[in-house]
């Protein structure tokens, strides 16, 4: 019996889609799921002429693969991954390759890499972005681990990856151990911020400018033809067109304003705090989802403090122009925060990350794919201190600054909750400040805790008996 090129363990939505992607590109694929029924359903409903091998137990699954075996784990992150690894190990041979395609925490990937290295098993942590459609039609992939192992899997995964306009596959070797999952975590953190900023623009148009769904939809459609062109702007325009089939109402108007999350935005925020990198817009996006989930509490408090939109919208066209610039500048700030964290992480964990290459593999297939990622690639050719001061973006920031502040004033005046745009502007004001009030903070810390302070006119650390 012919052996399969690769095995896919886990047939959830993403597992099924990526298995089909592999099959559609001519690979014989073995599939396994703990639920035998799910495996049979996948084979009967999804497979037509492709070479798929359905396996009912782990041993037959492993034995069906050509050596060195290549097994892609498409399972829930956490302890389940370790349980599956332990179940597979008795049947694996040296130099077999396990590839974790889930959203695993990067520290877990580092530890699994270490543990399996002792057993001479290769372990690749591979962030995959693009959702169900991306997995099926071509995702963006961020693999890390042993470089020799990556070279072995590279031909297969380059084949199924999304292709950019220059036909380059949206996959690249990220670095050692957990760096691939770290970069995927950062992708998702930026995604949180991007989505938050877009939702705030929608809310400003809806609530402050009193624009209809049709008008707002046209704005997003127009933005998607310019420098804001991106997947998230594109789907926002499509979402605003959709009507409920039963009621004929716009679907957006009947969706509860309570957002969920799966944890990667939280991990990014925590990592920013741990490593000492400011990611306020990403963190505020996580907090915003938490506040949104407190729907009943918000409704009760709104009765005590009813919201009143007090701004007069005299020129909607100018407002939209201001808003477009504010959204673009906020987006640049969010990416700047994300890439600054990547720079600090690369140094902290000894990864030697290639920031321009990371931007390039996000051009297609992933959720934050956007036109301006090409500019980020160019920006990192000169290694700027911060993305916002790069030659690619500093003039855009200067041009947007007046509009950005005007939108911030409107947000405050209207009493609209928009922490993404406001925190992005505040971040900009922070990194451009040649002096802040932190000297007073240091004086206070020394006063109550003798923590010492540095001086601008002398070397060393000082303490004062206040």
C-alpha cells in the first residue's frame, strides 16, 4: 500500500480545511480524529477523487505515513497537545516531524521542542492564519523550530500556502523553538487592535455622524480602494450590506454588542508587560472586548449616566476625511507597537527575527492582510527605531496628525467609547515626547520607598531624605 506524504491529526474546521488543501494539491493524506464518526463523515462528505487514507487508530495512522513521518496536529491548544504527543510517541521513529498548527502558547512550544529534541523527534511550532477559508484556499504560515526539519516540510507547505501578487508563498522560516507561535500571537494581537479601530470608526459614523448603514457601507467600500485596502476593511463593507433573511433588517443591527475572545490578544498584552514593550492599543482592544461582554452591567449604568451626543456634524465629508486619516494613523501605531514587541522578543529569546519577511508573509492568506504591509517591508530594510518614524510612514503621520486630534476631540465630546484610536494617539504622543512627567514618578518612588533616582546633571543613582 502506498504511504501518505503527510498525516493530519484533528478534523475540526481548520483540520478538515487544511487536509482538503493538501489533497487538492495532489498529496496523499492520512487523516485521524479521536471521533471515528467525524473521520468517516469527513471522508464521505468532503472527499471526491483525492487520495485520502482514513485511520481508526493511532498506530495505523502513524504506520500509513512515509518516513521520515510528517504529522500536522490541528487540535486545541493546551494540555491536549501534550496528551496527543504522548499518545503518538510510542509509534514514532527518530527524525519524524510533529508540526503543531494550533494557536499554542509560545512557551509551551519551547518546552515541547526541548522535550522532543531529547528523543530525536523534530517539533515544529507553526502559526497558521486565515481561518477556515484560508486553510482551504491558502493560509499564511509561520513555522519555527529545527531548520533542517523545516527544510524537509518546506516543499509541501509552500505548495499549499497563500500566494502574494508576486507569486511568493506566504510562508517563511521564522526562527528557533517557539518563535513561530510568538509571531502568530503577535499577528493576532495586531488583529485585535485593527478590528477595534475599525469598529470605532463604524460607531463614530453611526452614532456621532448619524449615518445610515448604507452610507457607512459606502465609506468602507471607498476606503478599500485606497491606502486602507485590506481584508478587514473589505469584509466590513460586505457585512454592512447583509440583511436578515427573515426580518429584512440589516443583520448588523440585530447582532448583540458583546465580543468574544480566545486568548491570543491577552497573551500579547501580558507579553508586552512582561518583556517591557508598550502595546497599549492591543491591550485596550482586549479590555474593550471584556467591557463589551458586560452587557447587562453596561445597560444598568447607562440609565444612571445616559449618553448624549453633543457634537454638531456640520460637514460630513470633512469628518470622513478626518476619520480616514485617524484610522490609518491608528493602524500604523498598532503595527508599530506589535513590531516593537517583536524586536524586544527577538533579543530576549535570541531568535534573530526578520521583520520585513514577517510583513511579507502576512500579505495574503491571513486576517490582517493589507496593502500597506509592502511599505512595512520597505521600512524595515533601514531598521527604524520605530515604524512610525520610518521613511515610509513619518510623512503620513505628520499629514494625519491634525485630523487624528480632531477625531479624538469628537470622541471625547460625543462620549463614545473608542479606546483604540485614543490609545494609539496617546502612544504616538508618548514616543515623540522628549520629556515626560516620569521625573515626578521617580521622586515619589524615592520618597515613599527609597527606590533612588537618576539625575540629568550627574552620573549614578541617588536617594534623598525628603
